[in-house]
C-alpha cells in the first residue's frame, strides 16, 4: 500500500472515531423498556429495530388502505428525474412504488439487514426496475455518495436509528444543496394509533431532534390516517 493511501486511511480512521465519539456523547442511558434499547436521545428512548422476519407485516394486503400509502407516495416532492433514497427500505414496499414514479431518476434502497438486502435485489430483478440500486448501510451511515440525493425518506424508521446524530450527519452530506428528508412516523399524539409507544413519535419530538442536527421542518402534512408526514430541509449545505 502506498504512503498516500496509508495517510488517507489514517485520516478516515481518525475522522470516523471522532464522529463516533461525538455521537456517543449525545445520549443518556436507562433501564430498557419492553420495546426500547435503553438508549435515550433528547428525552426519547430509541426503539429496537424491527427484524426482517416481520416482512409479511410490511407486505400485508391491508397496508395500502390502513396507511393510505397511495396518497403518501403521490405526495412525495419528486420529479421524474430525481435521485431518491429509501432509508431502511425493508421489503421495498415504498422503494418499488417510488421507482415507478421516477423512470428517469434513481432510487437507492438502503438497508442494514442482509435478509432484506437479498430480498430487495431479487425483487428489483424480478420487477425489471433498473433504476433501483440496493445499498448496504451501517448503523451510523447510509453509505450514499456525497451531494447525490434530492430526497431521502424514512417510513417508520427514524425512531429505530441507533445513532441518530452520526446518521443524520452522514445523510446530510449525501443530500444535495436544498435536499430534503421526509419522515413518516406513527402519531404519538393519537392514542387510537395502535402501535407500541417506542415506535411512535410526536411532531414536537421530531422537530427537536432534527433541528439539533441541521434540519428545519418545512411541511407538516396531516393527511395520512396513522402517520405524520414531516418534510425537512437541511439548513447547512
């Protein structure tokens, strides 16, 4: 290995560990609740990641009606040539529907679970959607190219990020200037939404966390039956 490559590797190593240390200092810890990790960020306990064994629930026939996913996809602020990232894509329920909306664009389907990655790659081939690229992310980064994304979205995912500070910093770098981040999160404020407490979020909490990481809320859509539709823009390019 050349000296220049060793220097770059060393710089990356130092940068990674500095960012990770800064991320870890952002949290407090408590005894875990039934569905939480015990790791607390700005007063919210981070939830456990849903295993891909729950794929049948993600693909349930009733989901379209229960969550009005047709309206959610139709409401995405995208054009036919946009580059979009589905963070925590799961089974690709949204990935492949969004890909059909942007035939001249691209969708990165980002996942950390190997079973999900295998599933996504197989389905992309079966559906002949050449504008879908599956990416193996990590707990602290989506591993996306810098300044490449017009819109990133997370559907019932943000509350499960194990390292939200580091992850949002990495995601911000992947967003283009003026790039946006959309969170769909089950409504904590509505007791009729029958989802475990750790897997719900309030608008107030989402705004607080995203503001602390360089994002401002530009749209609070109230048109979905179960979820918040929270569109953010990054404030630092």
